[in-house]
């Protein structure tokens, strides 16, 4: 019941704000400025993400251009080798 109340309150507040933005030119201007700055921020984040993704692709491409058979062989040999037994601690310490 409490969640339903908050849902209805949120919808009502949103409707009031939307009506204020439509009627008030200053509110409309503030809304447009906020929208533009948020879009600019989102574009900057997306551009940074794409740049970082391309950097990572370049570095992983350099590693994969080298012989990849050796690391795979080492990984396979590690999984089949027995692990050494753990050393026991003296009882007095």
C-alpha cells in the first residue's frame, strides 16, 4: 500500500511540474538548459567509454598477435599438476 502511495504521489508531482514547465517561460528555459547540459554530459561519457574501449581493444590486440599457444599450454599444465602440501605450523607457536 505504501509503494502505491509513492507511485501516485510521484505521478502527481510529475504532472504538476510538467504543467508548470509548459506555462512558465522561465521554467521552460531552465528545463531546456538542464536538458542540454545533461545531453552534453551523456555524450561526453559515451565518448570517453568508446575511447577507453578502443584503447583496450588495441592493447588486447597486441597481446593476441603474439604466440598464444604457449600461455594456453602453461594453463593446461598447471591444472593437471598436483599442488604441494601445505607446511604445518609448530604446535608451540
